[in-house]
C-alpha cells in the first residue's frame, strides 16, 4: 500500500472518531449547590418525597414505577448505613401516622388532599431530620420526521494487485497481493421518525425543622434513541453518590 493511501485511510479514521460523539445526539446539564456552613453530619433520617411536575408524560402506572425507583435508590443500604443515614418513604410515614393517630391517613389523600399533605409534612418534620424532594421536571419524548436521503461514506475494499519488487541484487520479481484501498460508497437512508427522549430531575434537601434548603442538584438529559428509564436510573445513581459525598462534607 502506498504512503498516500495509508495517509488517506488514517485521516478518514480520525474523522470518524471525532464525528461519533456528535452522532450520539446526547446532551447533559448537571448543576449542584450546597449551603455553606451547614452541618450535614446532623442529618440521620431523611423523608423521601417523589413529585411530578405538570406536563410530565407519565400516566399513573408509570408514576408508580418511577416512585419505586426513587425509593429503591434512597433506601437502607450498606453505604448509607456507614454514614448513619436512613430513609423513610411516604407509604412508611403514612402507616406510622395512621397507627399513632388512630385513623386511616392514606384515605385522606382522596377524601381531603389538603389535610393529607399537612399531616405528611408535619409527620416528616417530626420523624425525620430532613426532607429530600425528588421532582420529575421533565419526562417525555419528542419526534421529528427525517426524509429519505442519499449518503456518501468512505469504506475500504480489498483489491488484488500485481506489484514489481526489486531485490538487493537488482532482480525484479512480480508479486501478486491483496491490498485494502479506500473507496467511496453511496447508500440510501430511508425516511424515518427520530425519537429524542427528555428527562430532568431536581433534588432538593431541606432541613425538616427550619425548612432551610441545604442542598440542590439538577440533572437534565436529552438523547436520541435511548430509553428514558435507563437515563432516569443513571441520574438517580449519580444523585445518591452526590448525597453520600455531601453527607461526608
């Protein structure tokens, strides 16, 4: 293979490497803030409150599944236990309130939503040191139609060539060999719909007694042809890791 072809193939490979991230079609936003001077070591119990913003594309079943994901992330595990940190779900709190108050607090969620929320907030402040609100700000898909188009791309092709080789004594010999050479090909990309998934979660940690916001994290992601639930899982995993780090600070 000549030096020209080697250099041509090398440039083509580099272009493909640089273009791959752009082709992935993913964007991320990660912002975080914590209250300077606040003693996170004093937080030992946290009430976990998943909520959903208006416009979130999640039906009742999907919301239940997402709540379970949140509760499973912020639950009793070895890492949090080593930090002396425990969590209480809304179901656990409601059961405790029903037992101590002698009434079906869960039924108030439908019969008297305002009183239900009041009891939950008061109970969270009584039993826990902090409240972690996990807000699903964005959860949905958008689609755009991509028309059919022709695309030219570079590939390699094996070609059988005859080559004359001169040895050290000046004798010439014809050598037959297969070599790879770059070639330009054209393909048709049929019309299709491109689906982009959008997810955004906001985490707010509030002191249960003083109502002071002490930590906040926002994680927003957009990606083409990726499942929202997988993106949500990665966001929750990162949030748990960041909360561990904040607890140690």
